């Protein structure tokens, strides 16, 4: 008996909620009538027919044959001078902020991030000239993750 009574009360509540929602929509529609159409005395010009004739579009782009390491290098080397400056290295590291939060407050100070990035840059810069060559940059590659088997078959 309680279930029937509770079901009836829920049904009445839903019907009442639907009525209030429907009434609210009607008031919104009455309050904001559609804009009146703009009448112009000038007729619209006719749209010209599209006839390309002998025109030829641009050639599709060609894919480059860069290795994976070269593509990774050029993500950092913005001016394509085959050298990565400290500024170029720091400018693309913004995605690593969340990993570098040392104090665990879900906020990353610039100092926390810059210290880790500068340390990584200086450890890769073997000759100490504040520029990374492709060989030096290759040492900063992330280590591949070990694949784990899903089952012990």
C-alpha cells in the first residue's frame, strides 16, 4: 500500500513540475518575440554561376620523411636553426606543470617548474654552450613504458 501511495505522490510531483516548466517556457516565448523581417527596396543581386574553366587548384602537400626523433626535436626547435635554446625548451614545457607540483597544493609556482626544466636542460647540454644539438637533445627522450600483459597466459 505504501508503494502505491508513494508512486502516486511522485507522479503528482512530476506532473506539477512539468506544468511549471511548461508555463515557464511559454512566458519566455511571449517575452521575446521574433525580430521583424527587414524589408529592402533593392532586389538582391543574382549569384554568379561558378564555372572554373581551366583553373587548377593548389597541389596537395607532401609528407616529409622525418624520423621520430627529428619530429620530436622540431617540436622544440621553433625557428628551425637546428639548435634548441633555453627559451625554446622552456616555452613548450607548459604541459608538464601538473607533474612538477612539488608541494602538492594543485598549484604550480613558476619557480617549481623552471627549476626542474632548467636542470633537465643543463643535464642534456653536454658542452655547456646553452644550446642543444640534435645529439644532445636525443638524451632527453622519454624512456619507453614497459608494456604489461593483461593476463598471465
